[in-house]
C-alpha cells in the first residue's frame, strides 16, 4: 500500500513567481483560461494562509518519504516516458513537474535534453542531483510550490507530468499553464491514475478527488493535439510504492504550430 501524504497538494509546477499575496480581491487573483473558456484561478488572498499551512504540512510529508537512502519511486524512468520521450525535440528544454527524486529528469538529461526539475521537496531534489551525478548527467532543480510559481509561457519543448495528483482546481490551473507554457510543436507527456485505481493498493492517491479521467484531460488540454490518449490497465513497477496492476490514463500531446 502506498504511503501517500495527505495534506495539501503535491504538485510544484512552475518557475516564475505569481503575485498572490496581500489583500487583493477575488477578481484580481491570477487566472488562466483555455480555448473552451475553462477558467482556473490561484487561491484568493483570504485563503493564502490556509494554503500555505497545508503546503508546509505537505512538504514535510514528502520530505519524510524522501529521507531514506533508497529511492521512493525507484531510479528508472517512467515506462510511458521511456517509450515516447523521443517525440520531444532532441536537445530541447524540458520541464519536469513534481519531479521528486529526479528519476525522469535524470533520464532525459542523460538523453541530451536540458532539464529543469521542479518539486516542493528540497530533500527530494537533493537526491535528484545525487542521482544525476551518478549517471554523469546535469539537471537544474527548482524548489517551488504552485501557490507561488507559474510556468513561463512559450518556454518549453517538453513538459512532463508523471503521477502528479492534486485536487481538481489545482490540476486545471496547472494544465492551462502547461498548454500556454509549451512552445509551438512542444510535447506534453502525462501518466496518472484514474478513479478506478482507488482501493487497489498498488499506488496512487488514497481518494478519488486526486485522480483524473481522459474526458477531463481532453477538456483541460484544449490547444494540444492528442497523439496518444487512453485509459488502460497496466502493470506498473516503479519503486516499492507503485507496484502492480493499475488503472491509468496516458497522454502524449503536441502543441499546434
């Protein structure tokens, strides 16, 4: 059974700070809109204290998970990324979201990509740097939280989201930024658990509100052409915490030129 931290959101998906402090009204809070008018907002100022408290609890939970000498989700890249990374422009700039201990970022760097690994756990990213050193690769790491950072528009040849599970409001905001953050022709690679995973004990979040379905992703990723888009069952062996038959959704999508 996966020992999944329960407080706050895991994802730390950005590199540039958002102005969400002070006493701004709801209408002044940063927001993102996709081609279908789907709107996502950062937390209003009145909720910032609660968000920051939850984020601190969540960081502590993941720091504890990553404190052991071994790697929580292993050191090999995700299977979907391994199979499809070559669709990202060779040598391009890639942003890895909620990258934890760095296995996917290090793999991509070893393949010649220029990689930024983002996570809210400094402990995890320290291990990512150590893993990179053992593989003779170089990655840039950014300790960042969604409450404070956003993805720079039109900046990335690839964005990778592997097992990033967080509440819908945060997920929508992140995915709208992903679409904006890719360069024309840029590629988004995602694998996540669907609601059918709940109760299997083979990985993923403990509650269905942090899972995602293919129809939801289709709505949130308007502006990308879905090269691969399916829900399926597959056997996952990625560290001790993702191990066994799992219900997943997989996306490989390209931004239109």
